[in-house]
C-alpha cells in the first residue's frame, strides 16, 4: 500500500492509522526495527517457517520511503508513505522509476492527502 500526500505529517499519521486497523499483525517500522534487505528477508523467512509466529506489517515513514525503494527489492505487507508535492515532477519521475524496478506483492492504494 502506498500513500502519497503533500503533508508529511498527514501521510505518516494516515499510514499509522491504517496499520492500526490491522491489529492482528505485528507492526514493524522500516529504518527503526530493521534497516537492511537481509534483515527484511530474515523476517519474511521466519514468517514462512513458523506458522505460529505473528504475521507482520511493515510501516515505512515518508522520511525514509526513498531509502526503502532504493534498498529493498521485494515488498510484501508494506505500508509506504511518501510526501510529495504534486508540482515536483522530478521526484514523481524518480519514484516511478524506482517502482518499475521493484517487485510488489501488494495491492496499490494511492491517496493524495491534503
């Protein structure tokens, strides 16, 4: 799930509230609970191996969204907030390029929060 908006605080608050709706999953925050692709892969492997472990949802704050898009190859159970000014065409193009290179195992949800 990707959330786009012009106000970083609103985007991050919406992301957090969305994750709260999935109270049955353990919420992890990218760049706080883990920072690397290897750590993320280990979390996913643990889910696959141990059916009794609580399933995770990864929340990615807008302040590190571009790092996630650059550093993580596959996205599974992620909520990514991206602060972006609609007028900033360069950043929009960069995000589109990064998204084309990645494999998303998720449904897209795009919101322009104002």
